[in-house]
C-alpha cells in the first residue's frame, strides 16, 4: 500500500502525520497536505487524540495547536 492510499485509509498516527506534513511542505505536495488535513479531521471525529508531549519536545504543529487552544 503506498503513502497516498494509507492516508486515504487513515492508517497513520498523529506523529506520523506530523512527519509527512513536514516532508510534503518541503516538496510543496498539495495533494498529500490535503489528505493529511482530512486524516487529522477523521481521527478527531473518531475521538482519537495525539499523545501528550513535554513542551520542550513538542513539534511545531503541536505548539501551534496548544497556543490556538489557549494552553
């Protein structure tokens, strides 16, 4: 199963999605970026949550989300 098929099937964890997002951003891969957003929304709708990470070890996305949510 290739990367795009896995994204469509919501296989990746939040941490893996962060890594894929970094790579897709560097490559300006709009299709992958849109699938990542859909996958995150799907996981949130299912009630899945990203693992809690120490502030000094968090990803840039986790930091943005924390700031946006008032934390």
